[in-house]
């Protein structure tokens, strides 16, 4: 795999544990655990936003693209459908529209900050000019959380640096 691929660079640069904390904090306490791996859910939200895809297109894109699979935490290519396209509707319903939208905004804000850093690093610009990566998200949200689990631990992509 090409380590210069934009999805690999972004996957390696994102604060996955922080984003998982935002996701977990957004879940209602009375609605139980997340239904799929947090890394996959958060990554799918980012893909949906970045590429402007429908729910079904997100599932197809993850299923068909090895770089996108790496981005969402797969360790090798898997042609199976990663989750039902109704995931986003279920997440929104489970969290409530307001909470879901705020979580999505925080995750996208973090993603855009990291993308700017990657572009500046690639262009050789002065690193002192980088903008903050996160907005007003509660930074303590993920302190006591487990690290983002690999959704496919038996796969054999090389592990990302943490």
C-alpha cells in the first residue's frame, strides 16, 4: 500500500481515541454500548462528510476500497459489507438529532484541523502556523476510555502508530 495515500496519511494523523471519546460521550447512558466498533462508526461519519456520500454509498465505498478500509481500522482487505446502511439513522435516533449533529461537528472539526496540518507538513510550510486541531470538545471525555479497538484484529495490515 502507498503510505502517501491521503486516507493512510489522515488515518495516521487523526486522534482516534479523542474522537471515540466524543462519540461515546454522545451516546445516551440508557441506550447501552455502541453497536459497532467505534473506530468504524467514527471513520464512516468522516467518509460520509468528506465525500458527500449517501449512507449506502458509504457502505459500498468501505467495502470496495482498501485505503478506506485501512482508514476505518481494518488490517487487511475485507470484501464483506461492514455494517447495514441504516447505521447513521440508528445513531441519530439513538443519540437524538441535536446530540448527533454536535458530535458530528466536533469530529469533523478535528478532522479538518489534522488535514490542514498534513497539507502544511507536505508543502514544507512553517509548523508554527498550524491551527489548533480541536474545538471546544471536552478533552477529558476519553481519558478513562479504552483505546479504539481494531474492528478486525485477525487482519494483517501493519498497525498504525499511536
